[in-house]
């Protein structure tokens, strides 16, 4: 697997005993998408910038509500957002990009296209891509949670999120949060 030598671990996983250059395995010995929460928490809880600031793991907001629009501006400024590309959502994202372009760090908003038949499928179809952009291969520290807006928690979603180590579920007014202990 490409990038295995860049895993941020210097010792085997205490749960599945995967070597530092290997991804964790589930109880059946199959590679899971990511690492066990215990390994991630112990070995990569935060990162330090060149200025010495401590950076905490991000919550990635995944918005699959096609009419979320201007509510996008109400999400936390320091957290990445992946939002379904619809006319209403695109206008809101473009307005945010323009309004924050003079800032040192502009808003991290990504539009994604989906022709899936349901909100559940919109989320599931993009988990790998979001994990690739904000997980152990691309972010230090990697994300610790997904907050899903516009989809209901289903058994299928719960199962898919668990493959990424996101097993702690909290239902909220916008949808739900699926995270791992940090």
C-alpha cells in the first residue's frame, strides 16, 4: 500500500499488534480503514506548528443537506467542511471563499458532487475521499470526528463509520456526530 512508510507511529499497535508501517487490523485480521482509536490517541493526539501552537484534531463537517446554503457560515471557522454541491450550497460556499480570501487561513470548504439516491449514500460514497484528505496520510493530527448534517444515522452508516474507528455517536439537532476518543 502506498504511503505506508509515512504512518505517524513508532511502535506496534497495542490492540492488533500491527507493525509501525502497517495499518491496523480488525478481529478477523482484515485491514481496517485507519487505525484503532487507542493507537491513534496514544501516538498522535495533537501536533505542534512551527510557531509552537498545539493543533487539536479536527472535526470534519459533512453536509449532505442540498439546501443548507447560508447556514454554512455558522459552522466553526477552524474546521473543514465538505458540502454537497448544489446551486444553493455552491453560492454559499463561494460567498465564504470571497469573504475570507484576505485572511491568513481562508475557510476550508470543499464542494463535492454526488448522484447517489439518498443522503446516506452521499455520505458513504465520500468517506474514503474525506478520510484521505483529513486522515493519517494527509493531516497531522488527523481528524477525530465527522459531524454529519442532513442525514439520519442508520445501521449502515454506523457500520461504515466504524471502519474508520468512529464509533462514538452523538445525535444532535443537525444530524449526528461520529467520533473517536482523543
